[in-house]
C-alpha cells in the first residue's frame, strides 16, 4: 500500500495540534492584542495540517531527505 507524501500519520497530526496549542497559549499569555498578526500564521497552518492531514512541510522534508539519499 503506497502512502501519499501529503498525508500525515495520526501521531504527526497530534504533534502538530499540540505545537499549535502551545503557540496559542504563548500568544494568550503575551496578550492577544499585544502580539503581531503574523504570530497567528504558524498556529493556523499547524491546525489546518492537523485537521486535514495535508502537511506541505512534511512533504518538503521527505523530498529533501530523499534527494540526500536518507531513507525514513
């Protein structure tokens, strides 16, 4: 069975969600109105990747490692 390069496993999806939540907690502790708007970009991408399983960062990492000859 071939797995798509864009599909993240369940453990990766949970990890992405946890990182997004930690970022949002940090933003909340700093003050939602105090942080720059760009601070919300990373958690939004991570939550999207966790919900959909589509992770472009994982795809790019796998391509670079494959190019370098490093197997998973």
